[in-house]
C-alpha cells in the first residue's frame, strides 16, 4: 500500500489529451502560488512570521535533500519507463521520490494556519489534498513519499519554534 500506483499509466493518458500537458503543468505548479498566498495571509497578520516561514522552508529543503541523498528510489514514472514531461525541471525529478517536497511545504503551512486560524482549514485541505493525490496518481510519488513529506513538514514546523 505504501508503494501503491494505479494500474493504468495516468500520466500517459493525461498527456494524450488535447490540453493534457497544460493541465499537468497547471496542477503540478498550482500549489506554489497557493502557498505564496497563504504565506502572505500569515505574514500580513503577524510580520514576524516571515522569519518562521523562511526558517521552516529552509529546514524542509535541507531535510528533504539530506534524506534524498541517503534514501533513493526512483519515481514511479521512471519505473514505468515514462520520461519527464516537458515543462518540468528534469533534475528535480531525477533526485528520487522520497520524501515529497510539495507535501513537506503544504504540511508546515497547514500547521502555521492551524495555529493562526486565519484561513478556513477545510478549504485549505480541499485545495491541497487533491493536488498531492494528483502527484501520486500521475506517478510523481508513492503514498509513502507523501507520508514522508508530512513528517518533514512537521519537523520543519517544530524546528521553527525551537530556534
């Protein structure tokens, strides 16, 4: 279950659609402007949060890179012999699947929002969870990568309160 993937190669199915590549890129990158908006909401409420978000982002990147240097398994799309779709930065996808960096950042933002109560959490989850599930469905990640990303996000968030 931790390494579950759909039987059908949904990435290939999506890329065969008339605007499939545009949809793939949109859904892949949509999380970043959304998290930017969350950062703006959090910082406008409490400007010192800028430093906490910056630290959490730095911790998440560092932890993710350290883990990916030690634990490597190919992303599902490469195990199916798909190639990196155009528009995605290939070197980011060749570094391995575990943990999910998208999920790490979405997780610590969720925790920042949870403690601030500035944005409706159900709406946040309604936007982020499908985007993260999409990454599993098209073969960018396994479910275990998402779990690992959640743990990295939690650790990164906790480290901002220790510093």
